[in-house]
């Protein structure tokens, strides 16, 4: 059996798992497509392989400064982690702490101050980072996913400059049409099968107990109940085995 590598092949795989062509699966094509979208959405939202951590460069525009937010497509990114570099009210140009730090870097004071000791050099930088975090800090960010807006709580009139580049650290959705191995993910395949089974049972629910020629009895509620039980198991499995652990923050 060939591995699913497209939407159509995953649909056919799910229907074969349910009995096609030996058994007629009473689900409309559009219903199957809806269940596939639902399965992909669940996989991309919660599965550790559904997104990848990326660093995306972005150039500030005049419209961004006027709007006081940056537009980011929620169909591409599920979460914005941080913005780098972040002026955080620390000024720009020669008055920026990072600039002053690099200006007086190891080449200027290394041998005399640290005796060519890389440990002391590293500790010095950590100390400066701590001071910057305490005295200046980072500007908070807010990502409104449904509005496609990234808010950076800095002074847009002084800290943001048109043409300035920032780097956005984010979780980017894996596009299954570009990376077709997504369709062969073992959890996604099982989840897709159970969603279609649930839809099948829902479609047959009103025919419960009706006997067909040949002695076959339709039992939609049982099919639906079995699917819901399997779906609950798969969601628990997703949470316990395939979901990224929650980040811990220290205040």
C-alpha cells in the first residue's frame, strides 16, 4: 500500500480503512474534505511536528509606524515568541546599549581585563545582559492571531525607523502541500479515519435499527459512539505524546 502523499490519497486511505469498496461509506465528498481540514487544523495546532520554529526577517514600513502594529498572516504562523532586536526603550544608534557593548568589546579590553580568560569574558557579557534586562527590559509583544496583528509595546515614534529590520521568532505552520510527508503522519491518518467514521455514524443516526434486504441492520449510533471513543483516545495521545511541553516562566 502506497503511503498517502496528498489530500486525495489521504481521503482514499481513510475510506479504505473504513471498508471501501467492500462497504458503502455513506459520507459526502464535501463532508470528507471538511473532516480532512479539521484533522489538519488539529495536527498543526497541537502536534509538535505541525509547526517549526523560525526566525523571519521583517522590514518596518511607514504604514507599520502609523498603525502601531505589524500584520502577520495567521494562516502561516500560530504563535509569535519574541522580536529581535528589541530596542525596549534603550535608544537607537550610538545610544543603544548593544552598540556600546560591541564598541568596547573584547578586542578593546580583553587581554588587560580578563587575562585572555574566555570564562571572565562570558561572565562579563552575562552580567551586562542581566543589567539590561533589569534596567531596560524587553518591550512586551501581543499577537492577535484572528486579527493578524503583532503589537510591539515600544514607542513607535522614536524606537521604530522606516526601513529598519527586525527578526521575528515564531512558530510557522508546516504546509502539507509543500511537505507531502505530512499526509503520512501516523497520528494524522488515525485521526482522519475516526473523524470520517464519526461523520458516517452521524449521517446514519436517523436510520438506527432499520433492516436492509439481506438481513443487514443499520446502526449509526454505534458507529458514531465508537468513533467518539477513538477520537477521545487520540486527543489524549496527542496531548501526552506529541504535544510540545508548556514553557515555564520565572518571574
